[in-house]
C-alpha cells in the first residue's frame, strides 16, 4: 500500500505541471485574440476626430441680376459670370439736339442777340403731334389705325381727343372722339426733332423747304404734313390709308425772329428769303 501511495503522489505531482503547462499556453493564445477583436471594435465605435464644420454663409448676390451664386461660386474661388446684356435693356443714346443746343446754339444766340444770361436764350418746351379724324364718326377702325401710326412715329402712347361741344353742321356731339395727339418733352422730344429734320422732311415729294408763315407771332411754329409715310418707322404695307398730321413746336421765345433763328440753328430747312 505504501508503495502504491507513493506512486499515486508521484503521479499527481507529474500531472500538475502538465495542467499548468497546458493552461498557460491556452490563456496566452486566447488573450491576444481577445485584444485583436476588442481593438478594432473600439476603433469602429469611436468616430474619427474631424475639424468643426464652418458656419454657413449667405451666398453673394450678383451685381446686375440679383440672383445668388451657386456651386463653386459660393466658395469664392471662381468669379461670378454675368449674363450677356440684352440690347433692348440698354438706355437710348443722349440726344444730339440737346448737345447741339448747349454747345453751339446758346453761345451763337447770346452773341447775335446780345443776351447777357444763358437763361435768356429761348428753348423748345414741347412738341405736339396731332391727327384729326373726322372720319372716326363713320369709320370705327379709323381711330385704332391712327393711334397705332402715331404711337409708331413718336414712341409714346397717344391720347384720344374728344369734342368739347356739339356742332350740328358737322354732326358732332359733345364727347365724340375726333382725333388723337401726343405731347413730347425731354429726351423723346429731342429725338423726334432730330428724326423730323434730318430724316423725315427730306423724304417729302418735291420738297423745296418749309414756309415761314407757320409762326403764330409768339414764337410757336406749326408744320402741316400731308402723308405719314414720310416717317421711316411707318410701313406702307401696314397702313389702311394715307393720313395727314400736324406738328407744333412750342418755344419760350417772345417773338418770331428769335424763334426762327433758333430753329435755323437746329437745322430746320426753311424756304430762303428772296
């Protein structure tokens, strides 16, 4: 029996290191695996540290169109491309007749008439273009056609003139439409005067000059035109009939002599005095 007990003790002592030897490598082999598994998990759960996002800035507006820049333009790296300007939106050129009046007519008249102040030199206040339509009483479309022609010539919407009182002989009642007219001032007035003198009047058939009897004695001048087709804006194929019109130039002159000289300096082709 003792021998058996000693053998059993020796066998137990021999078995203990074996268990330790087998347990230690197992723990060593398990721990790195756990570390390997735990490290990527931690890295996956924690988001990477990034810089704080910049505050949103309002996109700049373009100088002409007023729209906001988009895309890469918000960063400011590229310049904002402006759309091409529409020719119809461009302002008209400055009137040549106004520059002619300020630079040439005023000094000339001050020298000829002895004016001491440039404000004494007469100037054009307004131009009135009028078409009388007696046929509007019987022809309802005549007013529409005349209004369209006058708007094309002057570039301004005309008004309809009505009878102030009833006249039995002409079969006119008070308030009936009997004509249309346009009053031009400022830039449109000078542009119309330029086209009238340099383009329209020379197109009159057998033109030999404008008579001087159109003055009223107070510096205002009226011209009677028999055909509206002398204006280049009127298309002969688009009108219903030939109509005449009257052009009245109102000035600040006190007599006809100064008004005549002023219009001559503008280039008005008066008949030569014999």
